[in-house]
C-alpha cells in the first residue's frame, strides 16, 4: 500500500495510468456512445465531416467505428499475449531459478535459444503459412508464445537471487515444500517485478500485432489498429496526404504504448528507491 | 582443453553455442511454414496455371515440385512411380535436402521473380539494409548512451526536459514514427522524397550523382530509426547511470575532487556494460523494427523484399529472408558477446581463472 501511495505521488505514473484507463474506457463504452457500423456511409476517403467525424476509409466506412473496433482488438491482443508471456515466463523463471539443477539448465537453454531468434521472424513464418483462419486470438497466442523468453530470463535472475535468502532457508527448515515456498515466500517478493514485466509484455504484444498487421499478415476476422494502417499504406493514403487514414490510429497506438511505458518507468522508480530523488 | 588460451576458449564456446542456435533456427525456419496444410505449389499453381494447357501446367507443376524439393530427385531427374507420377518426398527427406541446400548457400528459387534465385534477390537488397541499419544502430547506441549518462549525472532541468522527451520518442513504434515523418517532411513540407532509395531516373552506380541522390533519400529513414533507438538507449543508460552514481567508487571519486569529465568517463564505462548486454538482447527487435521502417519508405532493402514476398505468397523468398535476418541477428549477438568478453572485467577475470563464462 505504501508503494501504491508512492506511485500515486509520481506525476509520471498518474499520467500513464490516466492515459491507459482512458483508452480502456474508450474501448469499453465506445460502442454504446457511437453506433458501430461496418457499412458504407460515405464516399471513398471522405474528409472528416459532421456525419463521419474522422472521415471514411477506402471502402467508405466510418473511421470512428473502425478505430473503436481496432482499439478493442489491439487491447485484446495485448492482454492475451501479455498474460500468456508473463504467466509462462514467470512460472518457468521462478521454478528454474529456485530449483536449479538440470531443469534449470534445460529451461535456461531453451530461453537462451529463443531469446536470440527474433520473435518477429517466427511471427512472419507462422502467419504467412496460415492463409486462412488467421484470427486475432491466434495471433495473440503466437505473440505470447514467442515473447515469454525474456520474462522468464528476467524473473529467473530475481528468483535465483532470492534463493539463498535467510527466510527461504527458514521456511525450508520448517518443512515447507517447493510449491509452498514459491507461493508464500518468493512470489510476494517478485510481485512488483512481475507486474512490471506484465506491463511491458502488454505493450510489446500491442506493438507486435500492429507490426505484423502492418506488413499484411494481420488477423483476417476483424479490424485492428495495424490492419487500418496496412490498408492506408496499401492504398497510398500516406503519399496522397489523406491524414485521417493513418494519423488517428498511429496516435492511439502511441498513446497506449507511451502510457504503459510511463507506468513501467515510474514503477521502476518506486520499487528502486535510488531512482527517486 | 585450451586452458592456456582463455580468450580463445571463450570465443570458441560462444561460437559453438551460436552454431547450435543457428541449427535450431534453421529447423524452425523449415518446419514453421509447413505447419499450415497449404502446399505452396498448389497456391502458386492456382495463380499461374490459368491459361496454360494441361500438359504445360503439368510440366510447370513438376518443375515447381522439384524446385522446392517436394518430390524425390535422383541425379537431377524426378523419381517417378509406375504410373509416371512423381514420388513425393517425406518430410524428413525434404528437411535433409533443405539443410544440404542451406549449407551450399542455395536458398531456392523465387516464385515471383522466377527463375531468379532467392540468394540473388537478397544480394541486391542487403547492401541497402546494411547501409541503413549499421550506422543507425551504432550512432543511435553511442549518442543515446552519452545523452543518457549526461542526464543521469546532471539531473536538474536538462534531465527534466530530456527524460520525458526521450521516453515519448522511444515509445513511438518504428512504423508510426516513420509514417509521421513521411507525412510531415515529405508530403506536407515536401523537403524530402517519400519513398525509394534513390531517384527513379538514375541507374545505381558509383557515380557522384547516384550517391547524392541516395544520400538525399537516406535522411528520413535514417532519422526515423535513429531517434527512436537513441531515445531508448538514453533511458536505459540514465537509470543505469543513476544507479552507478550511488555506488561507493563514484562517491570516492567525488571526495577526491576528480574532474567532472573523469567521473563521467568512469560512470560511462561501468554503466555501459549492462547497456551492451541490453543491446545484444534487443538487436532482434531493433532489426525487425528497422525492416518495417524500410517497408514504410519502400526502401529497396530486405524489409521491402519481405513485404513484396508476403504480398505475392513467395514462400522461398520469405524463408530466405527470415533465415538471413536470423543469421545476421545471431552474428551481431556473437559480436557483442565477444566485445563483452573483452570489456567486462568480471568476464575477463572468469576467463583467467579458467572458469569460462
């Protein structure tokens, strides 16, 4: 609780939190405030006007509707990938770091292998081989399964450092099993750390989805912020100066990621007193 | 073994490790695209077979099948069964064939630019990518770290302005920043060209005119990668620097009344090592991000080659590019590892007592 109080005193954290909550609220209540329609409502690339506030896309669809849809997709992918990457990474990292031995060596080896093979490459390879049935959920799953490595490495380092602490030895002498020690005595220490890893993983999930969609390998079943950008690029909106085709979605992506980075950086300051002034 | 040459041992050890990683990467590169049930030959035939007679279509299909190692080949001829149909190669045979071709440096033939070899297409693109990415990553790293160390040391107004700006810039996704730069500087202001690597009417050569044109087209892509990179590095360096500032050796140096520049030099040296490790870890992301920047600018490098390949279902091309990207990330990581081995006193000490790692 003291940490939370400290955090709320940091203007950076508050800014980040407010921005991030704003995007979530927009995604949640957007469909109730604005009628979402994927139908043609105006001419191709009509500039912003009263009936379509942010103009229309190449198919004459309303950009406000597309952006709300896209925002929901991006947040969904971010959370899905973030939860998978953080859970898998944390479990493997804690277990390996705490247990040591051959299990640790094996986990370590896999982590080290996959940490240097760019996950973007794996994403391209899988997505390009799945011509149909490339859904948003599937992309989120793939992103989560390719990015857990660095949460595993980060958490492992922390849990290995905790291993030799006195209170752990004490718990072991008391006869606590591995699972009990991990849940009762290691996880609480790592909670703040895992939280930061999670925030970063959500951000990287949103970015990865946008990047893969941007190059034309995005979800086929829905609109995401990345697919909006991909369309804009394919139709030459950038060179034609049709700013409403790409500025709003780029701004939304940047705001989400910036907000998450602010939260992460300020949390780092709160957890590591030296960074505070 | 090799106890008396700890450095060589370290290099060999790391090299062996990266070779193993390379093998895994090659395996992934082979099996992942085959996860989907799609047979690449069916897809390409669906597109290109229309308008061909049945006989021509069959010949074409067989040549594709052979090209991709999907059928058994003996002495350059397709092995046929009793009915004259080609015999399908098993997954394992395909894999063995693929590995053999990889080590021969043959990445197959491009679908889209048939009969051009994948390697030739890549060879045309790679110089552009290297010319764009190598200087950007190096300069971005150096300048970002210097600024970050300064911000950590000075704090105050400089830091209060610099830090949020760096944070904002570094949270721009690569492609977003590239798009905004194109829109503002190329479309609105019309200062720089929006796409391409050189003016269309010039034929690439080492003439002054071509180099001038290439330099002009270089500006926007360079800055769109450089600023984000430098911002990210500066933030990392700043927090490392602040951490180091609290350590005893810096306090001692301050008590001794050493010159500020000297203290910053010490600070930089020690905070730089984790930054180098960080560089190794984020190289993959950086290179992928920079590839997307190339796509935004239609820069004639690898990124553009991948984009074109994806749009045309050019599987051999996609796989060739991904393999090459992985290899270059591995080589870059290996280089950084070796550098750390020479720069980090802890690794060096570990080497001298012969503990390796």
